[in-house]
């Protein structure tokens, strides 16, 4: 089985990859065995077939999910012990098998024995995006085969393209199966997505065959017209999915249109959003129109599935058995619960391209106390600092997401870019050229043409070389809009 429709090289990374695998007995414990009374057709059969298929094809993920479910009912002390143990283990692995970390840790005065001690972990050097950019393949672990590396490109909210690798042998599928379970959604249930279409033709057909009988429908967030929404509504009524997943802006815009037209939406179980900060007005709108809870998730191209809300929706639970999340101040010192700072994430299950104490460019604060759901996983407040990257046309077309990969086809031509939409709807793609000036200029023109195409050529789009991109609050935004919305 392969990834779900949202996955492409620049979105939050593929939840389901080949060779991964749910304990046969059961998917997440909250999932009711009986079909729902919502008129959906045979969800129990779909679930059974999904379980049978994954028991054979994704055995490792099934085993990983079983272990995660044990963690979900353990204690805070047990989770903390496991996080510490695995943090030290990944740091040691990085030290042993990547030239970058060995040099970096040694330069900071750490021996191999020091790195192996959990109490030293929070003193190890921080890995910045610039470091990842500069280190390149020196971050690749020498003991893992190349087939374990899944390339993942991030344009990210800073507009700076970065190539990283996810670990194919990590139990990434089990992570989203676990989180779906928190929401009473079974991974074999039908789903709807408001994302970018990332596969076409045979690839799309092959994906549908792999997922059979689970059905997935998509509203392409790259450019959405009334006709597109109309088609999507017809599909929703036919498939009656349990879950709707999408970018915040895309789902909000969809909810707005549904509200404006009074269209009927079949009952969903949950809505899940990602990729930008969910503001409370958006949550209220989506929940009022779609009539189900909206769950915020923290997913990134570099580290898939970092944290997610449970049904309490009181902060996001960090998947602390597979990710360590630290909140630090500008000097790198740890902050107490409630204090907002920079996020450092360590992927405890990426052995192919270790990311240890990675400053991912997001800000949040950790939350004290226990969650009402009883899960011992630590919680953070919703991410601050990610920005909604939306462009609009006078005709009502909305482009939400899909901009991070503008320069992916022309690697090495720019250092950074930013898109500004002016109050008259015109758009300018600003980029900081590197290397050959002619190649950079051509890449800039190509990016502007792409954006113009996404916006159906309704508005003028130009490219402009600049020496630097303006930073606001220490973080360059990928999209700056002067439109009054
Ligand atoms: Zn909870």
C-alpha cells in the first residue's frame, strides 16, 4: 500500500509507505466494531479488509501500533523514560554513523560515551536549517541502505527549499493509524481530502487499487472554483467519508462556500487540519458548518506526524515515543511549561537521516498537567508562527498550499523566495539568486508562470530578484498578502 492523497514531496510526509505495517486483533481501541448509523455503506467490511491486508503487507506497522497503544495507557514517567532512552540512542546512532554529527558533537566536547548518556542529550548542539542545508549528504547514516531514504523536500513557511530524507523503515503509517483512532476513525474508513493532487494517470489508478475498498476523494486545493466544489459535494454525498483532511485555509474556504450555498454535507466523524495555524474563528466556522470536531495536527516534511489533538482538543499530544519535542529560548536554554519559545524536534525513529535537536522554525509552549483523555503523552499548545499561505483571484479562486515546491525543479538557483500579493491582486515572486544569474532568472520566470497558471492567469504574476527576503519577527513568511480578507 502506498501513501494517502495528500502526500507529495512538499507536503507533510507520506503516512503510509510500502513495507510498513496494525496488530491483527484490532485497530485503535476506541473504534467501534459495528457499522455506524450514518448511512455509510459497509464500513465494517472495509475495516476488515484493511485489517487483513495490513496484517500481511504491513506487519511491522501493525506491531508498532500495538506498542504505541501500550504507551497510550502507560504513565507519564514511563513515557518520559522511553523518550530519554530513545533520544540518547538516536544521538549515539548519529554520532556513530554520520560524519556530520561525529564532528559536530566532538567539536562541542562530547565523546561517544557522553553522547550515550540520556542526561547529556539536552546539551548537544542544535541543528539549524542552515546546518542541514550546508551538511547535505554528511547527515546520511552510513549503516542504512539507500532504499531506506525517502526524499522529502520542504519549501516550508520560510520559503527556503531544503532536501531531507524520511526513514522508510520508520513506523510512520502506525502513527497516523494511532491518531485516527483517537478521533474514532479507522484507517480503513473512507476519507476526503482538500489538498494538492499529487499523482495522475496510472499512479492514481494504482493508488486506488492498493487502497481498495477504502475510497478517497479529493478537492484540489491548488485552485478551487465553484464547479470544483460542486463536484466535490456530489462525491461527498456518494462516498459519505468518515474523515475530512486538509489545509486549514482550504477547509475553511470550503466551509465558507458550504455555508454560503447552504449545501448539505453528509455526516462526518472528524475533520483534521494541518500545515498552518488554526485560528479559533476558523475552527468555529468549520465546526458550525460541518458539524463535527476539528482536530489540529502538527506534521512537517522533515518529521512526519509530530503531534496531534485528541478528542479533548486541549493542546496537541506529542508522539513522545517517536519524537522528542523541546521548547527553548533564543539562547537554546529549556523553557518552563507555559513559556513560548522555539521548537526543537528530534525524530527518534529516523535512522537513515538523523535529525537531532532540529530547530524546525516553529514556535509553541508546552502545557503542564494531564489531559482529560488520560493519555500520558506530553502536550504542546497549537503551533505559532506557521502562516497560512493563500493567494486569491478577483474571480474567487483560492490557492492554498502548493507553493513550497515552486523552485524544486530548479535546484541550486535560489537561496530563498517569498510571494507577495498586492492589494490589486497582482502577485510578485521575489527570490534571492545564487550561482549562475541567467539560470536563477529563468527559474524565477518559471516560478512566476507556475503561480500564474495556478491562478488561471486571472492576475499578473511577475518575478523579481532581490538581495534578501524580509524577516518579520525573526521568521520570513513564504506568502505575504496585502489583500483585505
Ligand atoms: Zn488527550
